[in-house]
């Protein structure tokens, strides 16, 4: 591997016909292993999706930003759907020691959901979508392109800001272990 102080590392690839076939279209592409800001030959997730202009990078930035924002919204939407679909509510009471030797009764609510139900099937499909999007965002970040990394972080932050305030936090005032 050669290194040029103005342009960074360069990889030497032999030009035999065999090297072209195993490179799978990577002949003119260079995989960056450090953060950089650029918009020439930036491959985005798929071999045919290559950014080569500032306009294409701006479009990719907006798309990645929205994808990251959607990911955060999807997480909150799944939590909300889960709360709405919970069934089988049970109340369990148990004695706990109170002040001055008294006995207090704590009641805990236990909820669940049925495995063979539409809400659980919907949760499963949404979970798969969430996992795929999370890996896409990770792979986009791993391009090490500064613009795309900023888009992922800014989109996730904006999505969290817009959607997480709806997230209900249940506080059990009888809980003694914090």
C-alpha cells in the first residue's frame, strides 16, 4: 500500500483479468478506513448506488437523515403498539416490611400478550423492519463519509427529539429498589 500525504492511502491492484473479476466492480472504488469528507465515488449500500456529485450527496444526506429519523420513530411506535396490545393483566400482592415493624402489601401489575395474535405478528414484522434499518444505518456510517455520518447522527437525534417525548414512563411509587 502506497501513501501520498495529500490524497491519503492508495491500494495497488494488479491489472490481470482475474483481478477484475474478483474485485466485483471495485476497480475504481477505494474503501476508506478513516473519516473523510467527499462526494466522488461514494458507494452507498448497493454497488449501483454511487454518489458522484454534490447534488447527489445532498440528496443522500436528506434520505439518510430521514431514514435515521424514521428509525427512531419506529422504535417509539412499536413501544406504543405494545402497550395498547397488552392483555392478560394480573395483579400480584406480596407482603414487605414497613416502618416500625409493620407489614405493607405491595401490588404489582403483570401484563402479557398472546403469541398467536395479530398484534404480536405486527410487532414481529415491525421488529424485522427495525433491525434491517438499523443495519443499513450502521453500514452507511461505516462508509466513513463525514457527510453521511452526520446525516445518521443528526437524523437519529432529531427523531429522538420529535418522538421520544411521547414515550410513557411508568414509575412504581412502591418500588424500593432503584
